[in-house]
């Protein structure tokens, strides 16, 4: 038996292409004492994956020759640990591969649910990132205006739906008329402006007649610069990511920083979902409530096959996806 | 009797020069009912004065033809209000002029103290800005490392001395070896690095072996960009001003924003001293305590004569001052 892996053949200098990856066959890994052999079921595809190739972030950098890193949901095939049994479903900081071994103590046992994909989307990294960033960093209140970029993306769609459930006016920013229409009609945002059109400032100002109180930023760059100019005094900016900056050799920051923060006393704060793990139970309970009562629609964008992971990530960086993108590697036997 | 005023003859496009100002004689103003006639004693010279010429900020923009705006300490010469009596000392949002009228309810009566200049420096706008920004926004703790830019300036010097009083390691950033030496030897900072020398990143890293927990930013631009790269996880950046950006037609933001905020979960927050007016009593009591026990040295840089106000502001933007700069317009009769 062999084990397919996708390695980073070469680190990108500019934009990421499929040539930066290579599919290879490796020997089947053998779990050591205390380890488990895992079969990958689903791999989360995130903009952050690309930022890992730019250097050390909140984790070590991904280097040329490494099997590409990911967050996965896997099934335990062999267990050399008392902690886990064959057939258990776990989440792991893992790699793009059919099979992988991990120390049992380093993976997290998951509940057996009807749809494993929900543990990556609404009840997983996407929903939890949206919840913690909006609630704990953005701190919105009913009646306030919340703007979110990458509104059709994995996190942005949940941010807007949560903000609507809280009674806010919600305006999305997305790329192209089709996505903008989907964000309003399917996800229920009050409005969505197309950043690819000219006049983002005017369009956003028209949709935010009372200014912006909370901006949930997934993109950085010039879109952040534009929203800064519309923030109300004491506004909050939850910095979740900067997808506009990852796939580039020359990142550029908004020109109006830090001036805009001083003039309007803004708070801009970065966060990572793992920082709020101690509040995950609260997040899941709230998300389950909103899904159950129809205030949150679960949006998933599933690409089939390990071999398509490079194209899935490249497409995500170009904004192809609607909802939480993931790759299905192995069948879900549940 | 005539009244000297300094008007903004022309708004600067690039750097501010004395040609942008003009001294003129105006008629003596007459206080209306409810107003007071004030004689200017001291005018605060602040980097923010220059930012007011770039457009509306937290106050209306200063326009060509306006008498230049300032924060002043004045003596009441004529009172048409029950609120104030002749001889009272007040603080006012005022202008560069010998005499001015204001509604009595718009000015603030001050205590009669030995040194009126202290009401602009350590117990005034400079000390209160340092206190509120460091304590309420930066939230430093003993043992943490605090970095402050414009360390020899009006606010920066107090920030560092307060942080030392709280038990922090304090590193300043200032321009030129003479100022850096003064910051360490006179103000008692642990170290001060010269941003005019090459290798700011390496020099700052060497002086902050445990990274930076709080950065009090007075300058923005490339110095902010450099400090961002050295911030510890969960670090706080108190955004007080961006003096590097005010005297320019083309402001530039740090290239590593918002990426650095996300990766290290930083909080960056703008503030203005007036936001914390409800806590001014606490600030003054703490500052008086530290001055009395020798932990804070009062630093003042007083320029004589209304006619020298333009040069005083231009010099401040170039970093000429050590300590809180102000212009003495009239004699202090107390």
C-alpha cells in the first residue's frame, strides 16, 4: 500500500500556481508507540495556508519539500494509544496526504455527527472564527452597522449571518455581481458591494448611511484603507486575515494607518481562532441555535480528491469559492 | 489698542514653512454677553496642530485665512459672565493671538498654581495624554517592555517615566545621539535608540531582548513598521499620533499592517486625551505623586513671543524640542 502526498515542490515568489506543488507516492506510515494511523477524510482549505508559505506566522513556515500543511478531519485506522480507538473521528493539524501518523495526544476527538463537513464549516474553524472574531473582538450591538469583506467566503458569510441574528445592519464586500447577489439573497445580508467595480468608497458609504461601527477584515490592503475612512468614532476592526496580501511578494499596508485610528479613536485587533478555544463550547451552542432556528445557513464548497487540493487553494485565493471550502480525500463511512 | 494674531496665510502642500503664516494687527476684540475677554499667557505647541491643516480630524480643519488654532492658558481681563471673574486663569481651545474672546461656558477655570506652565506640561495636555494613553490603552504591567517613540518629545518623555515608575523596562526612540543620551541620563529610560542611524530594527531588538509588550506610537510610518515586527503576542499599540506623516502630501502606512496584527494578535488603538476627561482627576493625582517623589522630572521647552510661534511649530515637527514645547505670549502675573 502506498500513501499519496502533495508536497510543496517550490515556494512561490509571486502568485501561487499548481507548479509549486507535486503529488508523490510515499510509503505507508507506521504509527509508533502512543501514535495513531489516520486516514484523511476532509481537509480545510484556508487563505491562511498561503500565508504559511510567506514565513513563520503563528506556526512554523511551510518550506519547499514539506508535505503541505492543513487542518483535517480523519478516521483512526490503527491506534497505539489508550486515548483513541479504531474508528474514532478526530481533528488534527495535519498534511495533504491520504494517511498520516500523529501522537494521539496531539489530535482532538470529535463527536460523531451526521455531516462531518459541518465540523469544518459552521461548527468548525469557519464558524468558530466568525463567532469569536465578531463577538469577542468586534463586539457589535443591535442597531450598529457591521461590514465584512470576503463576504461570500468561508468566514465572512457566517460573520454577516451572526451579525444579522444580533440585530445589526450588515453590509458585505465581495467580488463580482453574482457573488454579491448570493450574499444578499441567499445569506440575507442587507447589502453587498462589489469591490471589483470602481467607486468602492461611494458604494460603501451609500450602504452605510450611519457609518461603520464594526469592520470584520479578511482582506487587508486597499479595501481596509477604504473602510477605515468610513468608520465611526470608537469603531472596532477585527483583523482576521489579509488575503489580498498573501499571494504577493510586495505586501502594501493601508496608507491611512495609524492616522485614521487616532482621529476616530478606533481599535484594530488581530485574533486567531485558537486563542478562544476556552470559549468554543459557547460558540458551538450559539451556532447550533442559529442554525436550528434558520438564522444561519450552512454554506460548504467541497472539492473532491486529494489531487485537486492545489487547484482548490489557488481558486480560493482568486475568490472562486462560495462558503467554506474543503477537500474530500477519503469517503465518509459513518 | 491692537491685537496681534498669527494667521495661516496659505495651507502647506508639503513641508510647513514660516511663509505659510503671517503676523497681523487686528482690532481689540469685544466680549459679547456671556463672553470673556482673555489675554493669552501660554500656547501649547503640538504635532497635532500640523495635522489640523491636513483636513478635518477630531476638530474642524484649519483653513487658509484662519487665525491659527491652539490650546492656551489665559487670564480673564473682562468678564460678561457670572461664571468667571477678572483675574481668573482659564484653559481654552483658542488661537495664536494676544487677546481673544470666548463664551465663558466654553473655557475651563484652572487652579492658581506656582508654575502655570505645568498646567500645559506635566499636569496638562502632555502629562494627561501620556497617562491616559499608556494606562488605559497600553495597559502595561511591571516586568513588561514598553517602547515609546518621540521619546524626547512632550508626551514621550512622560510616557517613559510613568512606565519606569510602574516597573517596566523602558526603551525610547529619538533622533540624534544628544537626545538619546538625554532620554537615558536625564529621564532615566533604560535605553534609547537613534532612528536616524541605520539598523533601527537590530538596535531596537538588542535593547528589547524579551520583545515589546507595549508600544506608544507618536510617529507612525516606518518606525511603527519596525516596532510591529518586534511586538510580542497580545502586545498593545497605543496610537497617539503620527508626526512622521503630518508634514507630507503623501502619507504612507506601514507595509506589514494588518498582517502583523493577525499573526501576533496585537491590539492597536487610537485615543485622544479628551476621551478620558472623566479620569483626569485620577491622572493628576498620580502625576503629582510621581513628581513629588522624584519619579517624574518636569520637562518644558518654552519659546518666548507670539511672533515666534510659527518657528516653534516648524521646529517641533523637525524634532528640535526636548520636553513639552509651548510659547509664552504674555507675562505670568501670578
